């Protein structure tokens, strides 16, 4: 897959003509929302920060990692420990109860400490919804359905945005760098944002391609394991690649006092 070719001198190309006011307004609002979320997660290319710091901030530090990983680990351990070869199932109520309960504890701790609990609350709601669906059907693998839907929606959004020339990455970066949608007039930036959006779409697609066959096979243990393996371990490197690519497009301007000698 590659970005559609275009002539350098073709000034009539739709990517180079000003968008209608309504379209520009919608893109600016979307860019502001995406950029605000990125800035809140510590992903602001306008600021000076090391790649490691940015990736760690995007994951939420040690607390964010624990809140993201531990509920899934607890579910997997409880399911495996209570698995019965005769019924080919683990203790669903216990496994889900421990997982959702741990997510609730994390949320309560953040609320008590008066810290931002939006991510923890979102995770708790998602875990509770997944547990409710699984208990309703009596199938442990159904607790993974909300995750499949999330990956499908995010993957589709990134893919479509790249194909129509309005990369979600570009919209967020344009807002953060104060240039709005002006990046669309720069062929290099369009190409980089196109491929970054494709890379994120590929991550979400890979999760579905690998995990869906296990869902239909009813292999809850393998599903839980791969969900963990394809979570932060794949998310972190892609955040790093995205950060480095964006910083290459927008090199930080150093003052004379800060510039290295020589």
C-alpha cells in the first residue's frame, strides 16, 4: 500500500487546495481533541523530552503499567488455576470477580488521592462491561469481545484517515505544533503521517488477526496471554517510532545559549 502519486506541479490536486470551511472546522475540532489527548498523555512534540521519557509517560509510568496489566494477569492466573479438563473451563465468576475487583481498587485509590482517574475509570467500565457480557453468555472468551470492537474501531479510523489524506496523527500533531492543517501542503509531512497512521492501523489489525482465531477456538488462556503480549509490548515501540518520526519533521529550535558549541 502506498500513498497515491501526484505531480509536483499539479496545483489543482485536492490535497493542495484549501478545504471547505465546514471540513476545515471539523478537522480542526478533531485535531484539537486528538492533540489534547496526546498532550495529556505526555506526547507533545513541541516540548523537549527524551524518547524514553515520552514512551514511559504514554504508558502512565509504573502505576499506569500496573493498572493496565495486572487485572488481565489476575484473570489469566485465576482461570488457569481453576481450569478443569472435564469442563474445559475455569471458574468464570472468580476470575472475572478478581479482575474487576482489582480494577475497582485502582480506581478508588486514585479517587482517594485526588488524582486523575479518567483512565482508571474507563478501564473499570470496560472491564465491568466485558465481565457482564461473559457472565451473561457463560463463556470466558466473550470477555474479550469489547477489546475486539475497540481494536476494529481504532484500526478502521486510522486506516480510513490515512487513505482519505487526513491522517489522525497529522491532525493531532498539526494542533500541537500550532499549524492546524497546513501540514497537508507539505508532501514530506503528508507521507510520514500517512505511514504512521498505516502503522497504527496495522497494530490493531494484527491483534484481531491473531486473537480472533483463538476466540472462535474458545482458548481463553491463549487469548489472555496474547492480549498481554500484544498490548504494551507492541504499543510502546510504536509510540517511540511515532515520536521520533514527528520530531524529525519538527526539529527543536535551540537558542544560541543552548546550541552545542562547534
